[in-house]
């Protein structure tokens, strides 16, 4: 259920550096009962990103005020998006010392098939590669053209697409992080050269630690994927999705016990969607 | 001289996919005596980009009308920027079949030191790397965060910065393409994995052919750079800039005869800036 009947977007000046150069960051946050359960993690990532990009960040209290005001305008479940750009000005690519621009917006829960996020999703291998760049790896910056191109590839029956880098390493989903699970514990791709370091990915790594599971960041190949016992995806808005099929690899599986255990931990700490 | 006393940016909705995901392209075009000398080349690149990104492009006549209207509002020399985004809508990264959004704006000639663009520029080697991604290589898409970070590195005395990829290949300037010149003719870096394929780069490759110079696209290393007889940069707004110094490499040179010959050809065909 979404508390949004209509969303009227704010207007921003066309010289905003986010629009001109992708010079900004964003966070897409789940709101449940008026609260943002992963708020602190989202703020941490956003502020780390500002530091890395040299954007003078607003205070944490100001960010919280913006997010809470947007969350309050949702009557039920939904999503608050916070876009933070470097603002306007500068000489071409070189920025001025202008303050950042904050834009909040509210959105319904994405997807028409939330049931599949519990019972299991079908994943497609995308041919669009995710670029390698240590300067921006891990950040949730605006430049997501690769993900747009990958999402355009998706067949109707695919709930999500997986992206490789040009070295044939599996990096992430178009809007999710990837985990492999088995007797050895959890493995998630290293994100030093590409990919977005998701807040749910961090949550899972910490939860695994609490639950006494071994978890590591490591390069992941297609062979690793094909031979995984369990595969799941994480996204801060939708939580943990068991993968039940990757057609290109002939990989099929029901939701496994490790994935189920983490989903239960998530539902206990953060709460399942009311759907 | 610029005919702009004040530039009031248009406002665009904050759900524009260019702002949200860097889902769009742009062209920055030089206007001289009310005309855009490289118009056809800019349109070619923009339309090639639209095709590659699956953006339903407006007709060439519509684009020309927008550009000419903006150019007409310049009273002297200046720059017209055309931003073309995929518009609003879609489910997250996956676009809807919405039409594109066009935003034109006018700008003064960049830089306070145009004289240096004739007498020679000092170039700095940037530590920020340009990412490798065959899906978006060559396109002038919105996501220019790497170039922003590189431009932020520039010392006061540096007119432009050179960027390498993570394989230590020299790719381009932050806002220009790179050429090496010598007895063997011209060499410019291959842009199959990264970089923007500039319209002036194309112009130079064709002009070299007309002038009977050998010209090739090839990988370029720092050693190639250090041992080059002549080095110049190209940018469709500022033309051809002789490089006279790369301090990190201890490379210094006066503007050489090949560079001078191409600058003369450019001034004859396109016209020098009136400064």
C-alpha cells in the first residue's frame, strides 16, 4: 500500500551540476510507519560520498529534517528519495564553492510483484557491463547510465539483472547487491573498482557476523555463481530477495536456509513490507 | 567578447532522468557571428548517442531550430549548450517510452586566458582516472563526475588536466582530446573503452588526411607522451591548443610546426576567436 496518490516533482534550475555533470549523490530510503529504519546507514554513506567528492555537506541534523519532512508526507509505506547535488555554478567541470542542493521526493514502493521478492526472483545476466573506476566505486552517485542500459535489457519475466565488469567479474544487480551463500558462509563481490556499496549489503555483513556466519568480500566469477548453493540480492528498499533462477546459467534453487535465516533477521529488526 | 550579460537558467522537473541517473547527452557548441560552425558534427554525435542509448531522438530539424534560437539570443561570440535527457518517467532505472527533454542555454566563452590557447597551455597529469566502460565510451553523456574530480585537482597555473585510465593509458584531457605529433604523423588515443570522442578530434583527423598527414588512433602511454615532439589538445569551443609544458614529465616545447599548420587550417575553415 502506498500513501501517494500523486507526486508533483519540484523544479530545479537547469544549471544544477547534478543535471549537467552527474555531480551529486542520492539515497533511496524505505519509510515504514513514518520512520526510516536504515536512516543512520543512509546518512553515513551520503556523508562519506560528500567527503570523497569534496562536496560541502549539510549537517546531519539538516539532512534528517529534510528526510523526516518528506517521510511525514507519506501516509503509509513508501520511499523517500534524497538527491544531493553540488548545486549550481563553477567554470565548466570545475566547481565553485557553492553550497549543495537538496531535493527530496516521495515515491510508492517499487514493483508490482512484491510477492516475488519473498518467494524468489528470476535474475537475468545483462550484457551491459558496469564500468571500472576506483575514484567513484562504491558511491551512489547520479551517473547510473550503465544501470539504465542494463535495466532496458531485462526480459519481462526477469525481476532483476546482474552486471559484470569488463574483466568478467560479477559485480552487482542493476539496483541491488549480490550474495552467494553455502557451507563456506557468505560471499559478496568486492567493490573497490565498481559497483554501489549498498546499505543493505552492509547490514547483511554485520547481521551475518551477529549470527555467527562467516562472510567475506571477494571477487566473484560466473563459475562461482553457477556453483553457488544459495544466491540472494539486497536492496535497502526491498530488503533481501532470494534468487530462484538464473536462466543463462541453468541455475535454479528454492530459497535456501541461510537466505531464509537472514530474511527472518531482517524482518525482525527492520520489519517486512505490509504486503 | 561575450554577448551575455546575464543567463537565467530554465527550470526542469526534479524527476528528469538526466538529473536522477545521468540519463542523457549534451553538446557544447561554439557560436560565431550567429552561426555554429561545427553544427553538423555536433548533431551527428548527439544522434549517434541517442541511438546507442535507445533515446527516441527528435528530428534533426527540431534540434537545429532549438540551437539556432539559442544562438540568435547571443549578440556576439559565445557558446550554446544543448542538453538532451530521456525525460521523466519509468520505473527506477528502467525508462518509460517518454519523449526526450531538450534544454538549451547560452554561455560566455570559457576561460579568462584565451591568449594562452594560442600561445600554448600548461597541462597537468591528474591522479583521478577515467573509468573504462565500452557501453558508454565515446559518448558525451551527462555522467562526468570523473572529469569534475580531475578538474578539482588542477593547480592554478594549469590550463588543463590529462587523465589516464586504470591501465595507465593516457586517454584525454578533462575537457579536450589529446594529439601527439611528430615525424610519424599524428597519434590520438583510441577511445573504445573510455573517453569522449570530440567533434574537434574528428575534424583534426579529417583535416590531417586533407593535408596529407598520417594520422592514427592508437593506445598512448606516458612514455609516448614524454617522447612526443609536439602535443596539442582539441575542444570544439576553443579549437586547437598547443601544449607547451607538462611539468610532471619534465616535457617542454614551443608550439611546433605540425600543430601550427593544423591551427591555421582551423582558423581558415572555422575562424579564430575574435580575441
